[in-house]
């Protein structure tokens, strides 16, 4: 059977078959749930490769079907039929859990409950891969919700009215999959009241209320009334565990940063220093431009007025700060904790130690560290909230796009651009999304080896919009620099990136692009120092960092270093020319031949002479060196 809910897998004659590409599972799900068993190949291709052009999508589909055909012949298991115009499923195709779930009748007794319970294991294509497009992922989420509703309709009536252990097991398994579903919780409370004690009902209700409370929710009135009638003390059942969570705004998270509260033993001069630290943390978060930060003046007023005043600013998060005495004279601890504004749930907290003597040296490092820790926790929380509610905000779309940019490949670039587009639809003035959209356009120009400047013109326009909307954000200047660089305006590129560094001197991504521009200006030693600094600030950096670092090493004649960095990329394909040339220059003919073949398979029309006219390079000597290296590696 082919399992499409939960983690996709195929069991053939009792054994787990080799995993297929995620798009095969997605293809079968589309045929069953969207096309009633049969679909046009062109339509399927456009859905599975939503960010590619029509010809490329159809070619990708041909390759996928060819791979699937070989698998079907090897295993003797058929998932789909295909001809030149259609793809379809027939009676001889392997049955799926979706087929059984859609054909199932509502359960009557425990045996039915057990059988149906095995038909739904979680989200459709759970653990889905990163190569699926944004719109396809949204469709999968919608179908997951629809399948869950069908599953609940099949199981809940029998489980709610049954009083045995089988019904309880089914209900608990359902809550493992959807822990906040109140219908299932009410059925479980009713079941427990029939077969167990009132204390079991109270304990279950308390656990459920606590689960909701962690996400700023409270049980529905119907659930509270039922709990009251089943033995939960009425006051406990009706008391709200937390304010009902307001619907998520489609825009940016709002952060309230409260000035530091002082403890006994803290000098007034130290209090002023702590307030300065908090102001700098506030400024640091503001510069990230991915949060709406409540103004410090308002924050100070709210701090004086007390907790009730916090409700007036409609914040999502509150950062509490406190100055505490340290171990010795002049030693202090700067404590901070981030909480949900609605529930008071503490999301993270820490303390940083310092002395008044070393503060002038450590001040900038402390404020940067606090801002980075807070930003990282908000990012994680927003992503988790988006997964829970299935309603992404502009910020979560922005994060989705950034995640796709960890890989430098055409499908990921286009998927990232789609995510940034969704972010801008929800928040039209969101300058970071404009900057990153510009970045995807410049990167696509590189990946495609484009000879025309259409993509770069679009990138410049989008980056200029970002600068207009937020001239203090480095992102717009950074992308103006990139677009200028690949338009062969090398002086303008350095000037724009200088502006970006002035706004964010320790921003790893800005340092990355500055290093790239320095390399194209044939300033390789300076570029090496800059990329080393960027990688020290971002040690788990995405592929782009290794791309730039490997290119710099190549021009510094460290071919082994260039090869090591290139092959350390998650996806080395875009740097295939550097890999082939580096391998050839150290005498590794086999690696050089392999990567030359990979490059020419992807770009059969590639010619060194054409490439030389596209890539900007200040020094004609450096350009000639690279051309000679590629030709010696066998490139035409």
C-alpha cells in the first residue's frame, strides 16, 4: 500500500520499498484529490514546477516519469499510467490510504474504529521536501485539513458514543495528531466519564486547558460547560486559562521592550548604563526591519503605568530587562526574558555579566548578542505559530523565502521569490521582502548565465523601492550593489555596498556581498579578509558564502581550498565550473571530467567566450586566467 498521510512510503509484499522523490507522491495525491484519477501532463507539470517556464516544467516531468517507470518495472508495482498527453490511475495501480479513507463508511464499533484509525497518520505528505513550491505546499495544507475533517467524521460519532477502552485509544490517538481539537477532547471527556472516575475527567481537562494556554488559547464555552457537568468544579471549568488569542495580524510581529528594572545594590550610574543598553537593543531590533518595535518613549510610559497598560499597545511580545548586582564591586548582570504579551509565557531568558570597567569594550557586543537572541526566538515562535494555525503572516512568508535561499538553485530561487511576493501582498511596505526579491532576481541571472540584463533591471527597480521605503535598512543598498556588479558597473557596486556596510557594519550577509564585489574588482586579499569575517559571524552559513569563498580561493591560486569549499556546498551544481577548473589544476582529471560533464549537461550551449562577456572582472589578466583554466579543463 502507498501511504500518503504522515511520512509517505510504499509497502510492497510486507517490505518497505525505496523512497521515491516527493513529487511522485505529490503527483499521486493530485491525481486522487484534484483530478479524479486522470490529468493532462502539461497541467501536472505546471503544478509540480510552478516557478519554472513551461518547457522546463514539461522536461522535468518527463524525467520524473522516466524515473518512476524504471522503479515500477523493477518492483512490479504500478502507481500511475502515462502516455504523451495524460497521466492516470487505473484499477491495477497500487491502492493508497487516500483511496481507502475516501471510500470508508463511518465506524460503528471498536473493530471499525481500529481499522479506520490506521487510514490517517497525519498531514498529507508529512515531512514534505523543500523542492515543492509555495502554492503546492498551501494546497497540501488545505487538503490535510480537509482529510482531517473527513477522518473526524468517520471516527468521532462511534468513539463519542462508545464507552470502552477501544474508543478511548482512538480518541487519544486523534489528539496526538491534532492536540487542540475541541470536538475530540469533548468526546474523550464524555468517554472517561462513562468508564473512569471524575478525577480522571478533571485531570484530562486540566491537561487540555494547559495545552491551549501555552498557545494563548482557552477552552471553548461548550467544552467548559461539558467539563462542569462531568465533575470538573464549575469555577475551574469556567475560569479562563488565558485570554483568547487575537487573530494573527497579517503584518509584522510587534515587540515591546521595557526599560530595565533595578534591584537593590545597583548604583544609579549603573542603572543609566543599563537603560543605554536597552536603547541600543531596541535600535538593533529596529534595524532588522522584521519587527514593529514599540517606541522607547511609549515603552517607558507603559513601564511606569504597570501591566494593564501593556494591553493598550497591542504587542505580540514583551522583552523584560533587569539589572542585577554581580559577584564583586562594579560587577553586574544584565538579565532579559522574552514573553508572549498575551499570556505571559516566557519563551527565553538569559543573563550577561559585565563590569563597569570593561563595558566600553563590550557594550556593542552585548547589545548585538541580545538583539540576535531575541530575534532568533521570535523567528522560531512565529514559524511554529504559522504551522499551528496554518495562516502565515507576512513575516512567516519572509522566513519561508529566506529558508529557500539557503540553496542556490533555480527552483529554490523562484520559490523564495514567490514567498516574498506573498509577504508583500500582506505587508506592501515591507522593505526586507523587497530587498530579498531583488536578490532572487540577481541570483537567477547568475544561475541562468543570462546574457541580457532584463532580470538585473528588475532587481535594481525592486532594490530602489526598498531604499525608498526604508533608507536606513542595509538590504536595499546591498541589492543595488549586487545588481550594479552584474551590470558591470563595478564602481557603483562598491559604493552601494559601502552604504550598506555603513548601516550594518557587522551584518554577515552584507560582508558576504562586499567580499564578492571586492573579488570582482580583483582585490582578492581584501576580499578574503572580508569573507572570513562574514563566515566567522555566520558559521552555519548557506551555500552562497562557500560560493564566494571558493571563488576567492581560486583566484588566490589555492585550488585545493577552492575545491574543498565548493564540494562542501549542499548543492555544488552552480559552482561546477570552479570545481572542474580547480580539480584540473591539481591534477584530479576524474573530478574535472565529471563536473565538466555536469555543467555541460545543465547548460549544453555554454561557451567560455560567451561567459567571458557576461561575468564582470576588473582585471583583464584575472579574466584571462579564468578563461584559460576553464579551457584547459575541457570547456568549449
